[in-house]
C-alpha cells in the first residue's frame, strides 16, 4: 500500500510491520520534500512517524480520539487522515494548516497551536464520555517540550486523582523536554513489570504473604509498603514520579521500533485508569542533517534537501528585527550586569541565544512556562535587577494574570519585549500577534511602545532598559527591517509618551503605530498625487499617548486616520478615538487595522491585502471616506 492510498487511518489495521515501515519512509519523504519547498516545522514531525503509525494501528479512529499537543508534531497525522493530496499546500493561503484545526478535518479533535494543552483537553473528553455513557479511548500525545508547561502538569495532577477515568497519555520524549531515560535495563524492567507473571504476583502479593504460617497476618500493616517497594524496583526513576501522581507508567519505549510500540500500546489500552506511555524518539529522525542540528531544524525556511542549506534570497535582506533586538540587548548587557534576559523556551526565535552565548549568567530559559517567566521577572525586579522578558506576543497572552497581578499592580520595572507582534504569516490564527495592544493598554502603570523601523527599535531597547519607574512593553514584528542605518552604540533613549511628526499637510491626519508608520507615509505620498496633503505622525507610544501632539492637530485638520497592525477593537485606533472624545474633539476618525476576524495562515502580504492594509488600499479608502469627489483608481 502506498501512502497516497490512505484516506482513513483505520486502513493501517492489519498491515504488517514491514508494510508500516514502508509507509513510514513515504511519510518522511513527503514531509521532507514539502517543508523543503514551503518552509515550516521539520524535526518534530519526522520524530513521531513510527509513534503515529503504531498508535493508530491499535485504535479505531472512527470513534477513538487522539489529541495532539503543539500541532506541528502532527504532520504524519495529517498525511494519514486524508490530506496527502493537498499536503503540498502546507502553510500556504487556503492550504493545509501548519497546526491542527477543528474545522480542517474530522480527525483533528482539538486545535493545537500553543503547547501543553493536550492532556487537559483529552481528560475533558474522557470525562464527557463517562458522563454520557459512551465508549471510546481518549489519547493525548504530548511532547516537543510541552511537558515543561505548567498547564500540562496541572492536568497530570488532576487526571492522577481520577483512577476510574480511562486516559492514555503518550509522552513523546525527544530530548527536548524530559531527559531521555534509555537503555536495555529500563526496557527490560518495563517488560517484566507488564508481563502476566509479574502482574499476577503483584496483584496477589497480599494473598501470598497471608499463607505464610505464623507470619502472614502480622505482615498486613506492612504489605502496602512492600508492594510500593516492588513497584519502585520495577519502574525507572522518572516513571516513579508519574506512578506517585496516580498514573500507570510504561516506558521508556523505543519510539522508532514499530513492533515494540504496537505491543506497548496494545497493553496500555488494557490497563484501567490513567496511563502514561513514555516514548523515546529522535527529533528529525530519518534526515541526518536535522538529527545533528535538532534546534536549527525544528523549523526551516525553504531549503535544499541535499545540503540542508536555506535557499538564498534573490536579493540581500535587511537584518531581522529579532536580530537587531538581540544584538542591541547584548551590547547593553555587557555594560550592565543587572540586565537579565528571560525566554520561555524560545531562545533562538527571540534572539536570546546570542545573550546566552555571550553572557550565560545573564540569561534564563524557564521552558514553556510563560506564567512562571513573568512572575520570575517580577521577583528579579524587586531586587534591583533589570529583567527583559522576550516572549512572542501570542505566547505572552498565557501570562495575563501575572502581568496584571505580579507586575503592574506592584508597579515593578519589568521590560516586556513582544516579538512577532502583528501578522506573522503561515503559522496562522494561534500565532498571530493581534491582541497585545488591546490586552496591555487597559492595565494601569504600564507604558507601551512600538518602533517604526529597526533603528528606532534600538532606541526603544535602551528606553525599556532605562525605564525604572514601572513596567514597559515594546512590540515589534516578525521578519526583516527596512534597511535603515543602524548604530553600534551610543543610542539615546526616547522620552516616554512622545511621538514625532514625519510629514505635514492640512487635509488629513494620519497617525501610525509601529509597523504601519511606513505604509502611512507611502499612503500620504499617493494621496499627494491626488492633491490631498497629509500630516503623518509616528506615535511611538500607545500608552501614554502623546495627546499634546495629536489632539491639536486632529482639531485643526478635522480628519483623522489611525493605522495599526493589530486588532481594531480596543487597539491603538480606539485609544486615539477615546482621547479625542475625552477632550470633546468631535472629528471623524477612521481606524485601519485588523477587524473582528481570525487571520488565517498565508504570507503576511497576502493577509494585509485581504485586510485592506497595503499603502494603496489605505490611500483609496481615505479618498472614499473623506474626499469622494476626488476618488479615482489608485494604482
């Protein structure tokens, strides 16, 4: 059977191990070739091919439910559930999503973008099953670092106290989360513990001791301790922790041995209550280059399969915002030992790996634990340190209570650096940085800024580090800057809450924030060709807002446009409108940003076009809104 013929995972039933191995090779080849062309996550999916095949051969996927964590592990799952023919569209507009989506496929039982959610979701489904009197297996596949998240541990704690609720947790341990516990002895002990003779002895231990003359009855109080001691001898150290939490632990199992996986899953399905199967896998398995560089090949832009090297751009690109951020921060940290960079398992993505390499004592990685990261930063701040929490906008949402309760209420000088703010492209709705303006600006004490380009980002890094009177946040986008000149040192901090005028005109006021300042300038140039002259402001700060600059100009010009790369509801434009209303300045305001919709996976420029956020679209919409008599095609 060829992989292309599989449209339902139940077609794996009855296939021999040799046939499954052939399908495994085909999955890896399709996965590798697709990511090489489209870009995307590589190592995680390559590592779980046999795990997926072994698990699915032991389940009835017409009724059993598998819930995957961090959905980029689930590319083999996608290829086995009817998406082979469309897999070449992975992460492209209107194509197969890079994560799991309920609406994409009936076998995607729960959306998976952020980590550490699978056990909670699977337990919820298992509880619903039992309440409704239904019969199906609920399986959570967690891994690729997700077990470092507090939510996963909370779910394990809960599930372990429900001994009558059947739940299977599969831990994909690829050396990126729990340390691999491998070797012949642990595997042997595991097989011995699950074998029928050992199970019989353990289950009947009390009866056996009672038969000893003159001794049996007196041993009864000690039997519990004796039984637990036997279990400790038969379980590897890491397994003992899960056993203490109420799970039956099985493992570690070789995650690339189909025979062992199938036998283990079949045994696990027969055990009542919560069960954890510990599967040891190799991230990037089957592609040697990815196996040797598991961090670098976690995800890749388009690359040459033969060499593993990225396909070079047709023209040189300016440095990425993340690179400029990390370079600037390292320079500052070299001069200030109180600066401490904090990441939640995203050192490479945020650029903090450069700080780690240069100044390891001023670098902290907490794992996938954003809540802990923020309260840790607050604790550092109480002791006079300068914590810099570099976290993607979408992931900082997970620590919202800590931002409010532990940082802002206590008015502690934590510097939040929100990478990938705005439209992030092919990662889709779970990763778009749409909401940080709205969810931060409503909190007292915090200052919030966004640079118009990479040079201004350098100054904002200095501003954030120097700001000691309370918390401050900076949002900046994914991708490359504009190629403006950068400085190596001598950066001047910005005055908190002060914007700048970039262009003057009497017909319309355009107030841009962050990444939308340059499109605002371009739109102003287009409007000028139609006889409309615009004043353009780079706001720099959404909080505090530069009302001394903005309000008089709004009152004088009488037409206001706001531009932001984030949700319109509660965002930057709303801040401008509120300020105008509070000052009794009643002028028309048009807010440009992301409406109340989810932005799906696509190239950022495709999304911006669909949302009407290109400079030509902005100019055309301004003409229609305020200058109808002068409307003509804007090209």
